[in-house]
C-alpha cells in the first residue's frame, strides 16, 4: 500500500505579522529549536511508514525557499515532487490536484495523507499510529479526518461532532458559550485540517459534489509545465485554467456533504500556531511567565510574549503584551487583541506598504539580498549568491548598478564582455545593459550593490534567460 504525504504550504500567516509576510509566510518561521515549521512537517512526513514519495503543494513563488528548507535537512530528490499553483485557490483545489497527480502515477488506490505545513505536532510517534489507523479506514473507502481531543473551550478552531469514528457534522469556529458546551458534551473534537484517503475515493467524491474543481485541476495539470531541474520534479499548473477553479475549502466542497467521512481521534500535541499567543507557547516560560525568543531583558514584567531579532528588547513594568521585532517592523499589542493583527496586516496591504509582503532580507533561488539603506534615487543591498548559482540574464530600464565584491569570486556578463572579479574589485552596469551575475566558486559570493536611478522597484527587470524557469 503506497502512502503519499502531501504537505500543503500556502497563505500569508497574517496573524503572525511582522514575522510572517506574503513572500515569507508562516511555514518558513523558525521555532526555538532552529527548525522552521515546514521543516518539522517534512520530518514528520519522512517518519511515516511505507512512503512512496512526498508531494508539496505550494505557490510557484515559494518553491525555491521551500526546497532550500528541505535541502538543509537532506532529502531523496528522486522521491520529491512539487505542484506549483500560480495563485492560491484554497484547500479543495490543492487536494484535487494532488489526488489527480498521484492517481495518474501510482494508481487510484494510493493513499494520500494531507497535512498543512504550518502546524506543530509534538508527539510524532502518536501521529504515526493515528495515520496507520486512518490508512486502514481509507482502504475501506472512507474519507478520514483527524480530530484533536480538546482540553479547553477554543473559539479559534473548527469542530467535528462525532459518533465513534463516524462524523456527524462539521462546525465553524464557535462563539465562547458554544465552545464550552461542545467541550463539556464530549462529542466534539477540534478539526486539525489533516486528512487521509485513497486518491480515487477523493476524486470520485469531488466529481459528485464539486465537479468543476477536479475538471479544472485536470485541465491545469494537463496544460502545465513539468520541470526536472534543481533536484525536485516541479509541475507548474497552467495559470489560465487554474484561475477558473472555484476557490473553496475541502470541508465545504466535499467533507460536509459526503456520507463516508470518518474521524480518528488523537492526542498528538497539536497546535495550528494561529496567533502570537500560540506561537509563544513554543517558547520557554521564565519565572515571571514571560515567553521570549531573542535578546530580551526584563524587570517587573509578566506574561509577555516576545520575539526579538538582533537588538536588545527591554521590558519594564508591562504585562500580557505581544512584542515582535524585525529589522524593518515592530509589533506591540496586548494578548487580548493579538487576533486583530491580521486587520493591521490587511490595512498595510491596502496601503501598499511593502512590509506586508517582504522582509528586508529576501530569499531567491540563487541566494538572498538584504536592503541596507534606500533613499531618493538610490538603494544599497548586500547580495549573497550560493556556490554554483547564477542570476538571470537581465536588464533594467530605469537604474544602473555598481557592484563591489566583499568575498568570493564573481563571474559577470556585462553587455558583450565577460569578466571575473575577486575581493575588493568592482563593476559598473549601465542602465539598459544586459548583465548576469554568477558564483563559479565553492564558497558563497558576497557583494554590495548600489542602485541609482529614477525608479528602483523590483519589478524593473527584463529576463532574457533564467535557469530557474522564471518569466
């Protein structure tokens, strides 16, 4: 029996701003142990028995960052596949695409275990037992969800009402009084957002209840691009066809309507890390009840959640605050209002503020860049290029660039010339000139880039050739 873990990685994690951004979402957040949430999901998947392969469904813009996260842990590239969505269309579309792809390659009886990339599960062995139980039910033609036994009334989670293993109904996030009633009844479980089923069973149920979704995903897969470079096989869904797929959750599209839904009740140390309070639970608590990660000093401060960066954060005489510090944005809120961080995120997005979208350090397939300073007609970046990596052959309409090598070796295409630069050497790239930067060495290449011009936006780029398949 083939088991295919499917990791779904999407969303912006707006409740965890400024740590989470649109182009650096919640799954990439690192916990106190130094591993990101998606790395934990990856390790959970690999620990399961009878793995045929691992599939990741994500946005095409996030693929290289996610692949880097996997590579830091080491992986068998032959068993890795990624389905890349041109835009997010919710969980039903992601699950439909994964089910169709797995059924086509491994057969309809292959079992998918679907899990979000941004949850915490402390008890990995208990999860494996729950998955075994779910696989047995899936083999009988059931659609299986995983219910978490609640230890408190919680208004931030959806609920499942169950009669043994049979699901009676799904309930959206309840009001406080209803949540208390649910927990007291003993019939309700938290909805974990994890699922297990045979590929063909899910396809059949979708064709019954929401036929537009599998039809659209089948068309998007058929017209998509398949790329085998960079280790993991990538399947880019066709943008035009995928845009026609309805955007709904798998709960609403299928599970609330199907009659063959089962639930496995489990106690696996689960959290969806859906707020700063939940993330703070992953940090150690000091004698005053503060949960902190980073360079933090406190005096007469109690019950605070603090996530720092490099600089020292001092707390004096404050209680029950959430403080999150990043190089370009600082969040201060009360725990009581922490859920409303998403409203601030949405306001920043509406205003076009870049802090909703990117960090000061931005990761690319070839490495990363950090904006050190910017002002009228200039921007200064620190650029780091991985060994053997190269940027696209490109040009800019509105800016010139000055490059100074700090360490490593740079091979540069500058118009018709190709030059090799080492430490302390520099190059000037005129506006409108085709150019490419490459690291031919075995160590990271670090350089300082000074941009000058009338417009310095990241969208002022024309790519002529790119090894990563970007347009």
